[in-house]
């Protein structure tokens, strides 16, 4: 008689291999950008999240690929926050509308994608392999996670896994980077699509990210924070296009909101 089968850990499984924050010394070490591990140590909220299932991420990416056709039968209300800082929702009577649907909203092979707070890099690798975006990046400030993300990418590109085709390995080798650093000190996000699983981000972090996003030429933002939160914390020129229910591996459901940057590029 055999007992319960042991689960083989997925290659991309979230499992902290290195309990300590090891320093990035190996060939697969992530590029270090300013302000990294010291911030992580003083942010207790960064532990203890459930990751999104691969199915949910794939569904989100599929949605983003066809965002204009799926969501824009009805024009989007333009950013309801007046630039003087008053935070109000647009009243149905006084709607002004965002510009015409723009094909740059769709996630395509010429898009650039960043996961802010990329953890073990799963979403970044998924975006590169599934949506085949021109570039996929992640920034993570917990050293052990950023290192593991880089090691995973190295392992996948090394050729030791027969389930990855040569083409997939080439995709990962080009235009896929996982960085170690504090996203609140990143500066302008030069990406068309910005993703963040920001449920546990502090208001301070969100406010700092909002400041940077206001300077950034992004087209689409995916966040788990409601529009009211973003506006209150300073993000301007966004309109909510859709909300998708995402499922975590722990069985919880969260709403991912898809926002359009209504400011012209
Ligand atoms: C909920 S996890 C999401 C991981 C990954 N994006 C995913 O979806 O699987 C959030 C991650 O954001 C990281 N994080 C939080 N604030 C950050 C910051 N200011 N800069 C970089 N990473 C940050 C945390 O360390 C954590 O790994």
C-alpha cells in the first residue's frame, strides 16, 4: 500500500530555498539596483502571501492581449480625479471619456512588461513565454527571492529541461531580466504594461509608486488596489477598464483591476 503521493515541486514553485538573504554572487545573480535588501528587512508585510495560480495569470495575459476589443464596447470614463487633487468619482451625468481605444493598450510582442515586486519571478517568466513580449522585467527587494528568480531563469535557459524548447529558451535569454532593488526608488517605469500584486503594499509604498507612475509612459496598469486608493495616494490619469477575478494557490479569490493611462503617450 502506498501512502499519499509526494508532490513534486514545480520548477517555478514558490518555496524559499534560501532562508537567509544570501548575497548575489553566482553567475545567475540578479542585477542590483539601488536600495534593495535593507528595505526588505524592515517590511514584515512582504512575507506570507499566496501566489496567483498559473491559470489565473494566463487568463489575465490573454485578457490583456485583447483589451481593446474586449473592454471598449463602452468608452472608458476619463480620469475622474481633477488635477487640483480633489478625489471624486465621475458622476454618470458628467462623464468625460478617455481617448479612442488605442492598440498600444494591448499586450503584444512589441510590448514591455514589468512586475513590480516580482517575488520569485513567476509572472515575469510567464509573460515572456506566453505573451512573448519584447521585454519582461521584474524588480524585487527581498534578496533571497530575487536570487531565486534569477536562478530559476538560469536553470530554464541552461537546456537541462527537455520540456522547454530551444525557442522558449531563446525567448528567456533575450529581453527577460530580474532585478534586485527597491521599486520605490526605480524612477520612471519605461514599460507599456505594469503589473503589481500589491495587496500587501503599504500606503507609503503605493504613494511612492504613484509618484513614479505619474512620470511614466505606461499604457496599462494591473493592480489589486481599488481606483479610490490609487487616486487618494496620488495616481493621476487612470481609468478602470475591467476587473478580473484571480485565484491564489491557497484558494483565495482577489480582484485584479486593469487601469488605462488616459494621458496621451
Ligand atoms: C505578493 S508578492 C508578489 C510576487 C509576484 N509578483 C507574484 O505575483 O508572484 C509581492 C512582492 O513584492 C515585493 N515588494 C514589496 N515592496 C517592494 C518594493 N518597494 N520594491 C521591490 N519589491 C517589493 C515583496 O517582497 C514581495 O516579494
